[in-house]
C-alpha cells in the first residue's frame, strides 16, 4: 500500500468525522426555535444552548470513543 493511499484513507476518515459533528449541530439548531417558543425563552438562551451542546460534544467525544473501543460500538 502506497503512502498516498494510506493518507487518502485517513483524510476521508477525518472528513467523515467532521461531517458527523456538523450534522449533529445541524440537527439540533433547526429545532431550537420550537423549544424557545414552547419554553418561553429568548435568543440569548438559544445561543447558550447551542454553546452548551457544542461544549458537551467536545468534552464527551473522546470519552465516548474510548468506551466504544473498549466495549464495542454495538453495545454503546
């Protein structure tokens, strides 16, 4: 296997991971206005919710990765 092929696979894997992270935020943000109207919140609360989601994802992704490596992805 050449070095170019190995690097290409790693790059595709990294791009897939970034896509999944952005997809998670892309699924949460569109429903936030519905939460705001139902809960009687304001725009700054929405910003804090998006920031809390992103921070939680940042902090828990390495832990979830370790757990899925240890226990298996199907069990997770």
